């Protein structure tokens, strides 16, 4: 079987890019009998794939493709292009390369343009239902996502999700049979490695000591504000503790900077996008990892905290793999609770069993991920064979 993976997420896209690259690596590793080729229209992604020795194709969208992509979100236009049999150059390329199916590690509007190529969708979460809370999820964005999900999930031959809770919610809301959904747990990034140019990285971060790391893009739902309020409490109490915020500004940084300025905070450092070698360094030298996101149910940074054997401060909703005994669980909307958790780690009161338990949990997750990819490989081969039998 020949499988195309469509990598459309930008290399600086945070968790969605990490998940996409992990998927590419795992398809290559576990789909042994299949030919895997990754298609991307982003040059930097193509360079990363070459470094990872993943077979890949760099393509480009023509003006005609872009028009199809823009208008195919509308049912009437899809019907029209169906009657006229109009395809994007990408789908023509996939067909010419005898592709059996295309895997979307992150769903996109490209799925609306596919006429003949069968595809597998990845569903990340249902957090767009919180559109009344955060500005980045407007009502317009909500309906845009619902349109994409209702269309693509019905058309998919298989759907992958990262957690059993998401499987239950997807099946219930979108009326998808559960046997069509495969759970493949997130795993830590396969890109974070030490770099030979460590001297330069050390110099870049040498002025930041005694810090906690929050690896997240600057969205409203990431809830950086709770950390800032906790930092204010810690500074007022005389503690010299710093916080590093990585990731691109998604329109919320100005609000945070105004809070920092009005409260004269000196212990907050924005790094912007960090390359994999820098992420490795910042993780290794942190006092702990803090993750206050209000979206979920699961995420990759907690797994990376366990991978680096770092103390973890996490939300107490108990919806995912971060359970009691693997992290300090707090109400992430409560700055006092966050500040107390930080102090307990700084002054050595973090239960070392938490790190041991986190390591055990991570090993179990990696094992489950491997089994899930093997299960997915078998399922996809069975589905494609059944399609081929019907066509013969």
C-alpha cells in the first residue's frame, strides 16, 4: 500500500507540528510493508523531512488550486467541481503516483477538494465549543470548524484521535461509529536533540537562571495570565524565580505585556519560536515545566516533562494521562495554587516519586502508541483491500 502524508502545518506551529512530525516518523517506523511519502508545500518542512530521512515531495499550490481550496468549503461549489471533475494539482499528483490513501495529521480545507483519493483524518479536540470564552475561537471559527469536521469525518475511511475521551466525544457529537476511530496517544517530540553549537545556545540563555518553562504559543486559552499573577505573588514574597514563555505570538502577547508593565514584573522572558536544539537546552536546564492551558483534554508538553524527568505543574481536571502521583495538580485559574506549587519545587519539596511515576506512565504511553500504529496499519490495509475487492 502506498500512503501519502500531507504535512501542511508550519514548522513553527507548536504542538500540531510536533504531532505531525511524530506521525511521519511513526508511519515510517511501523508501516513496514507500506510505502510512505510525505507531501508538503513548505520548503522548511521539506528540509526537516530530508534531515530525518523521510521520503518526501515538495509541491506548490497553483492559483487555480488556491481558488479551489477557497471555494470548496461551499457545498454548491463542491457539487459543481464534482460534475466538471476539477481536481487540484496535488490530487492529480497523488493519483499519478498511484497513492492508495492520504493521511491528514491535521485536518485542513484541502480535504474538501479531494474527489478520488481516499483519506484518513486526525481529529485533535472539540475545544472550539469554548468559542464564547476565548477570542481566538469566534463564532465564525466555530462554524468553520464544524463544517470541516462534519464533512471530513463522514468521508474519512478511518479517523485517528489522541485519547479515548476524544473518541467518545467525536463518536457522540458527529455520529461516527466507534470502530472507525483509532486512538493513537501523543508522544514527546522526536526532534529535540542536543546541538554541537551548545556554546551559542548557552550564551543566548545565560542571563536566565532559576526558571520554569511553559512551552506554548501565546494564545488566550493557554492561560499565561495565571502564571503572571503567580509570578507577581512570588516576586512580592521575595522569591527570585523566573518564567520562560516560548512560542509564537497568536495575538495575545500585547495583553500579557501590558500586565507585566503595569505590575513591574522583571521575571518573565518571551523567547518566541525555539528551534529543536534550543528547546532541548531550555527543557534540560529548567527547574520544572508548567502547563496551564485551559484546552485539552491532553497535550504533548507534560509528556516531554516526564521525558526530561522534570517536575510538572498541571491542571487538576484529571481527564488525561496526567494523574495523581505524576505531577503537582492545581486549579490552573488559581495563581495562589500555582505559586505554592512553584515554591514547593524550588525548595525541594517535590515528591521524587512523581518523576518515577511519570517515567513509567510515559513508557506505557509509548508502548500503547506503538501498538496503535500497528493496529492502524492492519486496519488501513484491510479497508483498502476491501475497496479493491469491490472494484474488481
